[in-house]
C-alpha cells in the first residue's frame, strides 16, 4: 500500500467510524482512562479497524495505537528496534471530539529501525490531509505548503493555562492557547500561524508524524536540551518551531525545561 493508499485508509476510517459518532456520543460511550484523559468508543473502534487493515497490508510489521499501549504499556518497548512499525493515534483531540469541536483528527506515523519515515494527519471536518515522507517534504492535499510570514516576535502556544500571555519579558509575543490537538497544532506551525509550540507530554503517537512534517518543512522539533525528537525520546519538554530563529528565541526565554 503506497502513501496515498494509507491516506485513503485514514479517510475511510473517519467516514465509517469516527464522523458518524461525532456529536452523537452517549454518556456510556465516553470514559476516562485517567482523570481528565477521555477515551470514546470511536477511539477504540477506529484503532482496532486501522490496526487490522495495516497488519493485513504489511504482514510482519508492528502496528500499535494509543489505546493498545495504554492497556499494555509493554507494547511500546520494542518500537525503537522494530524493522517496520506503524504508530496510530485513532482520534487526536479526543476531548475536542467529545465536546463537538472540529479540532480532531487521525494521526499515523511509520518507522523503520526506529526512524520516522512517513507521517499522515487527516482532519475529517476540514478535509485537510498532511502527508510527509523523509527526504521528500510535506504536502497539504497533494500540494506544497506555503508558510505565512509575519513581522512579529516569535508567537507560541501552549495548553497550560498558566503560560498563556507569557512573553519572556518582552522577547516573545504573548503565548496563546493551543488547539489541544496535535493534528491542528503542528499544521499551525507548518503554515506559520504559530512560530513555536511547547509540549510537556511526548507520546510518540502525538508527535512522530508532526515532528517529521515540521522538520521536512524547514523547522525544528527538539527537546529543551537540544536533542532531536525521536521514538527514543524520554525527556519532558518538547519545543517545536518553524525555523531555527524561533526555536532559539523560545528555548532561551521559556520558563519551563
């Protein structure tokens, strides 16, 4: 199955499983994995569907998703050494999905020998598909991404309420609220709507695909100590930026490491 075929599989999953549940969930179809961390029947069913289809298409590959790893954390241990693997985020932005917001989507990353080789983001409510291949760039709906240019201090976003408005003593634009969905945050950096994003949680299903996209678009995805993000990353504090200047400005003036 080629890159377009895998994208078609993500779209099919959204049409058949995710979108029919959008704004149609019953209370018993929503649970908490941990306090505040929601999961829905749509997350579970879409992950099971994608897992089965990818295993059929790529016999011998490792295919795991967020919900499977939550149920059995040991599944994540062999990913870095797997010859070929797919890591699924069946619904990124589950809280948004539960609350009827458009900012949700499907994320898929492919790795070979622990190196991210391809990544996909599908936003079913906006019909936007982001696809990246290592060394070949990133595209939106089959076309190159044109980054917006702004005359401003670097503008960042965070999901942490206490960081909103932080400006590094005037060296950054005041920090704004994130989309609470990597499938929208990373595209915002790709398009230049945001200059950087800071994350405290570094789960591979959230960041592998988006990090590849940002890097292929000339940006940077590194931990606060300057190490490139990868499936092996265990540090807390990931800084993603559209260019080196923005990354350095944010890293030097950010209050949290």
